[in-house]
């Protein structure tokens, strides 16, 4: 078995860092950064919630077109790298088009472009996830997932914290910020050209019908109907709490009268650094524990961060209907900023550890021949949680911020119960997570 040091020195890891960067760059541009833009434009909180959920549709249903990316091979760079290059070029154009919009004047057109970017981003995720599944050996996977996640999170820093800095200190408008982000996406495209290929082990399905049917049959034949059903249910429920938090975190911080600069520095920069550290630590720990243990422990620890959000809501008393323009001359209560910093870092640190375990779990569920379709199916189920939380803004209005965060903590319970059922099924029937 390769030593941990040898795995880190592998040339594939540098490639995965850059592929992860390209995969992570678009997502916050249509989520948190867009939420900031819409909040600054005075968009109603309910619309922010529903538009955010709409953007989740491509991620939830990307398995529908993933067989195309498994079956057909572009005429250059192979099946995985060729599709990455095509999709990244289209993302450059779409993000550039977004920079020409204004939510105060043409919110619907902005939403259409945002969904297009989400579609292309989801398509890029299909190929990027398949690429890392194909290029990594079993011994490399725990660290490889963490390296990929690190590149992904660095892109998140640039697309939110970096974007916030550009808005706050340079442009004072969001349109040129998005134009800069289109340039960074072009940089990601260049990185793809230098990533190692997977042609040596690349075996696309022989027919398009095979590309559609065989991945699903293969999954249940290897796992069984009952065990496979438990796994799919677990994937849907495990990320609901995260989805609720991600959808409403920026409106909450805006309502609590933290500035865009503070949100960018603390949530967008410090928080993502904490996620990177957590992801790397999670990858190392996963070389010494089972994926099942990682999912249970790391997922449970995220509740600590939610409790800190409840405490922050209790001392800052944000009104769910208040937007940034009502915060002029507002003075933060004692210790609010310190609690904000602690909540962000704790939640993101444990979230990074949990993401490493969950990413490894999904990867190990895939057959390499159908990795694009199978990973897309599994991660689409994860993204389905974004659709289930569409009424989050209405829930905040009805319950208030503190109770809303308590609800996000309670919705973790069903996924933990499913983990318990999976463990029992594994103990009785054998093959499952011991393979992981």
C-alpha cells in the first residue's frame, strides 16, 4: 500500500486540485453571491428562497443527461477531459452574460441565465466527479477526494469572498464582479488542458441504451433492492440540513446587519478556509476509519455549528423582513461579531470533514464503467434536498430565525436513523460498507 506521503506527491493530485477549482467556481455565483446581489437590490425574501430552489433543479436532475456524457466521446482530449473543456467554455460565456443583468430591472432574465449556469455547472460536476472516480486508485481515494474538495473550496473563496471584496472595495456594483468571475472560469479551462487523461481505462457503454439502463441495473444488482433503497434514501436526507442553512445563511447575516465586507471576510473567506482544513483532516482520518464512521461522526458534529447560529440569532434579534438598507447606523450587540466568527468556522470545519466522507461514500458506490451516470444519479439525489427546502424563506417568516435554525438541526435526525438501518442491513447481509 502506498504511504500517505506518496499519495500526496502523486501528479494526479495537482490535476484534481485544478479540476476541483473549475467545478467549484460557478456554484456560489448563482447561490450566495447572487443572494447578496438580490438582497442589495431589495428582492423579497420569499423570491430569494424560491429562486434559490429553482437553481437547484439542474443539480437534482442531472442524472437525466449524464448518460450522454458517459456514452459519447468528444473528438478531442477523450471522454472526460473533452466534455470538461466544452462545458467550461460555455460557462465562460454564460457568466459573462450574467454580468450584463440587473435584478432590480430584469429579475426574471437574471433567473433564466442563473438556471443556465446551474445547468452547465451541474454538467461540469457530472464529468468532474466521473474524472476523479476514474483517475484515482482505491488507496488514493480518501486523499484524492480531499484534494479535489480543496480546489473546489478555493474556488468558492474567490467566487464569494473574492467577489465580495471586489464589490466592497473596487467596483461598488455586482456586474463587473461577475465579468471578473468569467475570466477566472477561463483560467480553469486552461487548467483542464494539462490534467492527465483517463483514456487507458476508459470504456464507454457500447450503445446509448446501455448507457441509460446498465448503470441503474448495475447499482441494484451489486447492492440489492432493500440495501440500495436505504442508501438512496440516506443520500436524499443527509444534506437537507445543509441545504436549508446554505439557502438562508446570507439573508440571515444581512438581516443581522453584518456588512457585505464582513460576510465576505468571515463567511466567504475564513469559513471556506475552515472547510478546506476540515476536508483535508477528514481525508487523513478516513484513511484510518471506515466511511460509515466518518459519516456518523462528522455529520453529527455539524449540529454544534447550528447551535451557535441559534445563539447568534438570540442576541442579534434579526427581523426576517429587514434587508440591508434598514441597517444604517446599526450597532452590533456585544459579542455578536465574535459569535459570528465562531459559528462560521465551527460549522464549516465540521462541514469540510463531512464532505470528505460523503464524497468518498458516493465515489465508492460507483462502477468505473458508468461513473458519470451513477455518480450523477447519487449526487442528484443529494441535490434533491435543495428542492425540498424551497419554502425556507416562508418558514423563516413564520417561525423566526432562532426556531428556523432549530428546525434545521432536527431534520438531521432522519438521516442518522437511516444510517442506523444501513448499519443493521450491512451487519446482516454482508457486502456493503465493509467494501468502503
